[in-house]
């Protein structure tokens, strides 16, 4: 049984944190070496991970701890030229018991960008969301925002490890009904702050995430946990109807009197031959005063805001003016975020939107081996019948650049390799 290319559902009744998500994905069956390879790439070293089974209120879960001091011998970070900010490289960490504070630009350039492929994309997405939230809260820039708790080596390991695990799983979709946030106050590097933590709240607000109180007077969802959910969840809804294939439990550090402090991830697939139906929103605007360059940038921004698809259509408006019709598809959870992006990135002063129902084939992502290396291929099934096979363009293009051949040759090789799979 493969866990890859399926649907993931995340249960956050006790909140969410980076170590809880990483523990749940390991418990699910993601090979630890996949995570270790990513940690080696940024210089943290796989030896930092301490993985154990614990029992939380009768639930056996995987507990992940990160050694922040002596597990891997490394030198202290040194100040960069003309800067008070430490220069971090994959083999140079400042390992402090009270947690290091680093500018996001340093973390990204000297650590995260040593990753590759889908792991790099996911890790950057998670950290970018955190950086944007912190920059807004502290009136700073994304590059110069200073991470405190999130800048610590354990949080970096949680994010990178989770990104690697999700990249390996290659889920076609991820759902989450809501995440428990908690209430009350917490102590931070900025003093006493309200719960939900301001950064966690801002990250989820920007992503259109669904929150619940959780009923406990404490922080349940950390900024790191919020950012991982915001970057991963494609639908803030209850778990879809389907067959559960595997369940992973990740343990939190604390023990609660009324519940197990765990996060659960379920891998599932449709249970029958019927094609799933879902509600989407088509959001549109007619625009006659934007250049082609601005149109392309707007489409990219709206996709980044969570749109399922975006397109431009040539139209004729009043007085015979040539113009463009802009349209996007979005889930209910992402509709308002997509609308905000359209109004921000285009010259339109209003949009119209219509609720639609759509039926989609079950999708699965696999990796095939070709003479040009490993290529990602997407399969679409109607029940047990394979209807479509499509090599991923980005994967083909990267292989074509590496081998100096046309993309069409890589595409054909991937199709041929996919045809040999057992469908």
C-alpha cells in the first residue's frame, strides 16, 4: 500500500505545533531518512532528532525532540561583514539554550535555500508566511524581520522536517476542519501577549484558516504550527468520505487534564467508484486598463492566494473597447482571500462571484524513472479506471535543462515509463 499521492486530513483538537505535525507524519509512515536527508542538507544533521513513542491519555503517539546543543559538533555563527546579524551556513550554527534570534533573510539564504525541489518550495512557503506575519506585526520588512522563538534551531528543524515529509507524501489535497487556538495570555520575547498568539492569528487570517477556541486557557496553536497548516491545507472542511489507509499521531510536550495532547493525520482515498463532487466559486472582473505584464503578475499573485485556477479571456466592452475578462476558481474557504488578492493586484474596483458545483477525478502523484532521471507524473482515475496520465511540466523542464534536451523528449519518456506501471 502506498501512502503517496493521497488525501490527508489533519485533526487539531488539541492545537498544532511543528513537532506535533512532524511526529504525526513520522508515525504515519514517512521514512525517517527522508527527513534526515533534508536536515543534513541544511547542516543541522539528522542526529538532532530524538524520536520516541509516548502515551497521551491512552493514545500512543510519536514524540519528536530536537537536540539544540551538543548532538552535532558545530562552530558558533560569526557576524557577517558590516552587520550585527550572524552569518549562518549549513555547517555553522549558534546553538544556544535560550534560542538564537536571526533575521529571516539569513535563515532563508544560508539555510533553507540549500534544500531542493518540493522540500525547498514547501519550506520557503511556510517560512514566508511566518515572515510576512511578523513583518506586519512589527512594522518591519520580510528580509529584516527578526525571528525569536521561530528562529531557534528546533523550530527550523520542525519546519524543514515537515516540509520534507510532505514533499515525500505528495498529497493531492489536505483538509482540516479547524485548529484549536486556546485563550488567555502567553510570555514571549515581546512580553505578555494575548492568546491566540498574534503571529499565529495573522498567519491563519491571511490563509483563510478556520479557528476554534479549544476550551483551554493556554496557547494551543503555535505560529510554526499555524504556518505549516496555512501552507498545506487546501480545504478547511471536515474529512471527506473515503477509506482510511493510515493514521499518524504526533505528541505535544504538555499533558492536558481533559484530553490527549496529540495531533492526528489521516491518509485516505475515495471509497468507491463515484467521483467526488465539491462546491467552488468562480470570481470574475472585466478590466480594460492593465498591461500584459501586470496581468501576468496578477495571475501569479491570485494563484499564490489560494485560487484553484486563473485565466484571462479577450472580450469587448462598452464603446467597442478591447479588454480582458479575469476569472478565478476558489474553494469556499479561500474565496475571500482570492477576492482580496484580485482587488489588490488588478485595477478592478469590484468583482462578481458565482457558486458552482464541480466533479473531479481522483488524482494520484507518482514518480517514474527515465533516462533523464526521476519525473513526477499525475494520474487521474475514474474509480478503478485510469483516465489520464500527465507528466508534471516543471519536473520535465528541470530534467530537460539538466540534460540539454527538448522538454518534449522528457515528456515522452515519462509517459512511456508511466505506461509500464501497474494501474
